[in-house]
């Protein structure tokens, strides 16, 4: 993605019983963003459950994988990523029903010259 753009993370999240995670069953969602070149955490925070977890599977908005859709979608602010060339790991932990459900996304940021 270009620097300053907002990447989107989408996933189908299931618990340890292979059931879709629902908003009511999620206690918290935390994230950390790590610069993979320096191995330093550059941002941490929490997400509002109702903004990123869906109780029914969604399609569209760039979902291209086979299957019925996603129930997690986070459009990350471009401000979370420093300008310039770099690769960042987005680590998300969803606490639901006693489980900690990890999601991991790698985001490559390219410097825009124009």
C-alpha cells in the first residue's frame, strides 16, 4: 500500500469449538503493530467490538477468498504506519469465551514519490 493509505484486515474468526465469534461473546480486542525491520512495537491499542465484529458473515468490500465471507473487518488508519518504505506486522488478539484468538497480518508500505 502507499504511505498514508488505510489498509483493511478481514478474517473469518471462529472459537476453539469452530463456531463463528459473535459480538456478545467477545470480551476485548487488542492490537499491536510491529516494525519488522527494527522489531519494535510502534503502536498498540484496543478496538471497539461493534465496529469490527459482525454477527453474520459479510461479503464484498474486497473479500476474495472462497467461502461464505468474513466476520472481522478493520480499516486501519493510515496514521498508524510511519511514512516511507517498510513492512509491518499487525497482531490482533480477540478474547472470546475464554479463548485468545490471534490474527496476524503483514502490511508492506511503499513510499509515494508523486
